[in-house]
């Protein structure tokens, strides 16, 4: 993917596909137009070594001229090579050169896609070695709800994948250019967000409470990518109080641990939703830390918003827990009221 001068995300490569012979669908020709011609030498490698590596690994014929690359060969191999060039151009958006290891990794991932059986549930993130997909019917319902609705509430016990899958879906949309920003929000310390009593500056105060969101992202992006996106404000991680007065367009906004919001805080958050954006609200309504649990913003929102078009409510259960097997037993024991 590429970013224009105004920040608009556009396809990294224009691909034109035509069968080499009308009677044969096993052969394919593709023409890829480079997005940034100034990165041509970096993409091709010294002495065109990157092109030779891709050609040898995937068994495709390729020729490069000016701002285009022509690929031909077996349909599957050509499609894989096109995927490799798209990924390499995406990498070159944020750096000036490519290492042989990065090219080899892109080729390995293309081969992995060929040999592994992928389905529509797979969530694609930046880290190639991480394959994420819903593992239970409840989680699948959750993922589908995020794809089809602009506002999704997901409530359920610890370990059921509420935060992890929500972050994965958001990062997948960021990677494909569906959105421009990812905003991760949590109530800090308590629903009242009494940050002033904690030592250190604001970053030091809120980091411990935002740690679970970092943990999820660490599985899906490299440390360098996370830092770069945070520095450029592509990813923002903030306490709930910082959302007041804002409108967020072309973004996915995730409110985690939402059971610890009040009804007024929930209203404030939900009204931040802007054009071309999605909101995901996650929480565990069995672990409300408010002085008056019945005043939880999640409980109130579920009651008020159930049945509205464009809003999905998904409830995960003990059988959706995918952490250590003991976690499911622990949650069940406490849910049954055992002392």
C-alpha cells in the first residue's frame, strides 16, 4: 500500500492480468506498475539480485523496464510473485532499502500461502509468522460482526479473545488500507481515572493500564513498526478521558475494559465515531470495578442499543476461552459463586 501527499492510502501496485492463451488458464501474464519509481533500484536490488531471487524461488519469468515489471508463467506462481512485489513495495514506504532477508521472508510467506489451507476466517496482520483466526463459533461470530457492522459490542470472560481479535481485525484493516488510523482506548486506573495520584509523567501513569493492548500488538507487528506508527500518530493509545471533544474519521477505535466506564463516559466515547470508521467496545461484565456495578456503561449501552441497525452485540462464553485450559475452569468456578 502507498500513502499520497494528503495521506490517502492507495494500492501499492497496479496489476493487469491477462491469460497468455484464451484456451489455457494455467498460464498468466501480469504487469505491475511501480508506485514510487525512485525506489526502483532498492526494489530490484544491486545487480537485480532481488529479481533473480524471486524468479528462482517461484519459477516465474520476469522483465523490468522503467516503472513496470512484467511477470509470466504458471498462474499460481505469477500470483505469488505479484504478492511478493506488493509486500516489498509496502516495506519501502517506510525505509530506503531492502535486505536479502526481507525479500526471502516475503517469498517464504508467498509459498506458505500456497501450501497452507487458508479460509475466509484468516486475519492478515503485519507479522508474517502470525496466523490469526477465530477458534470457536463465538469468536467467529465476533469477527464477522466487526466486518459487517460499524459498532460492535463484545462482552465475555477473560481469555475469550475480545481484545486480541479486536486488535487483530483493526490491524488487518490498517494493513489493507481500509482505515488510516487505529485508536486504542482504555479506562485508566478506575472508571474515574484518578491518574493524578500516580508517580511520573502522563505516559508513565497510563502505560501499565494500556499494557494489554501493547501485548496484543506485539504478536502482530514488529517493535519497530509499532514505534513508527505511534510516532507518526497512525496508532494512538490513550486513556478514555483523552477522547472528549474529538471526532475520529477513517479509523478503528477500540474501547477495552469498557465495563469500567460509566454511562456518561460511554456516551462520550460512542459519540466520537466519525465517517468511514468502526468502533469495537469490549468488556467483561462479570468483573466490574465500579463502586456501583449496576451503573456500568456497558450494561447501560447494551440495554439501550440492542436491536439498532448497524450495531452488533456479541456475547462470548466460557467455551470461547482460548488461554490455558485452567483459565476456563477458574472462570466457571467463580461464575458458579464458589467461595
